[in-house]
């Protein structure tokens, strides 16, 4: 499985937790079981792929987003001026959380790659406008981190 597909699968898992409230690793374990993946492989081909090579990344990011959810939502709130967090679709919020987590805590993921992938996922799962919104929020977020280091 490629990192891009692992990221997309991780998004599905983060999004699923929005509804179930399950512990992160329980979500990962349940949804990566072969029987569960087989039920979704027809609709989402990435579920037909073996995620074993990316399992460490998936576990770490799903758990990390859950652990840092309030912090990540705080960044989203502060950067989405004029938008209540509840007005942002759950999938777009999950995409922002995933990318912000990668930017902050995943040293092997370049910021530009994370933003580009987040925009791709927003366009795929939400809309063209969501892609622009995600790009603007994450671009501002990345610049603010760069300025803070300077």
C-alpha cells in the first residue's frame, strides 16, 4: 500500500471515530480485519490492498489525531474565521485534523505533500470548494508555524 492510500484509509478511520467514539486502535483493528475490508473493497479499492506495510503510520496517526483532537480543533477554529467548527463538514474537519497532525508530528511527511494530499482528499470526498478551503487553512497554518520558528 502506498503512503497516499494509507493516508486515505487513515482519513476513513478518523472519520469513522466521529460517529462511533471508539478508542482509536479499536477502530483501526476492527476496520482492518480482512472480513470488514472485503465488504468495502468493491466500493473503495484501497480496502482491497494489504495495509500491513503502512500499519505503523495508520496506528500512530489515528491515535495521534484522537489524542490531539482538541488542540487540532483549536487551530481549525482560530484559522477558519467566521466559521463555527460545526459548520465545517465532518469529512473536511477530519482532513484538516489529519494534515495538521502530519505537519506537526510526522517528521517524514513534508508539509507540502501533506497539504497537497489534503486538498486532493477534500476534492474527492467533499467538493472543489472544500479543496480551496482546506488549501487556504493549511497554507495559513503552515506559514504560521514557519513564522513562529523564525
